[in-house]
């Protein structure tokens, strides 16, 4: 093709047909420009197609991660947290009322089941962890691919999720600090928490002795502090679940559009 056009140019020059040659040259330039524009358009279309495929893949991966987070929160972490809080509240009530754990009847202190009380005390010495799956979000953010989503509302929800998650991790660290360095540590220096929480047997421990230990100001402070931390962690998990539902809803809308 190039040889063909070159032959035409050379023939026009030999025949001294300058005006026709100029028109031909302009036409050739126009054809070249049109060819370039077509090539650019095809390239842009290919890039847009690839970007669309990457966007859909990113949305699918994010959905998978956050649906996993939702499943973990809704069916595992929140129910476990609620059960732990119920045990804490029941523990305090029984310690105050001398109530039998199993029958819920008011009894004398000698009839209260110490083993049951000790089992109810377990949540005071435990920390309920939660590890969110943020693999796709972290990788997309670090690689710059998060911009493919082009959704400000979704970005705001991501930021909100990370804020709630950071708060939960902070509260978990506070629980760990209380156990190893704070008020729970002071109790552990004198009484093995596994004894108080029923993880170690202590046959000769009766209700009066157990209550005497738990009624100490330091012990009460430690237990109430653990209860407050648990309440705050539960509230934060609830916020995370609500935020996760919003993220999933937005991602599904984007996936279907």
C-alpha cells in the first residue's frame, strides 16, 4: 500500500501536476489522521473493557470479604458477646442476691452453687477477638485500584468501617492490658484467675470465701471494668455490622449496574 501511494506521488511530480499533488497530499494526511483516531478509539475501548473487567472483579472480591465479615459478626461474634454479657450480669445479680444459678430461687449463701458462679465469671477474664477480612480492600488501596470503584458513598463507608474496627482493636488491647498490667493483674498476683473463673477445680472453696474474694474493692473494680470494656466492644461490633450491611448493599448495586 505504501509503495502504491509513493508511486502515485512520484508520477504527479513528474507530470508537474502540483495542485493535484497538494490535494492528494492533504487527502493522505487526512487518511492518516483518521487511521490514528480509529486506532486510539480501539485502544480506548480495549482499555475501558479491561478496566470494567477489573472493576467487576474487585467488586466481587470485596463482596466476598465483607459477606464473610458479616457472617462472622452476625452468627458468631455478636451472639458470643451477648452470651458473655448475660453471664456477667447474672454473676453480679447472684453475688448480690444469693440466688441459685440453675433454679433462679432465692436461697441462703450456703446453697448457692460456687461452681456455677465460677463458670459465670469466665467472661471477666476473657477477651473476645475479631479479625476482619480486609485483604482485598488493603491490596486495592495500596495498588491504587480502589479508584476503579468511583463511588464516594462507598469510600465513606470504608472509612467508617476502618474507624470502628480500629476502635474495636483498641478496646481489645485495653482488655489485654487490664489482664497483664492493670487491675486484673493485681487480682492475679494473689488469686489464680483460673480458680475464680472455674477453669481450675477448688473443691474446698465455698460461697462465703468466694464472695469475700470477689467483694474486695480491687476485685470489684476489675470486674466492672471488664464489663464496661465488654459492653463497649459489643456496641462497636454492632456498629461494624450495620456498616458492613451498607457496604454490601452498595457493592451489590454496583455489581448489577
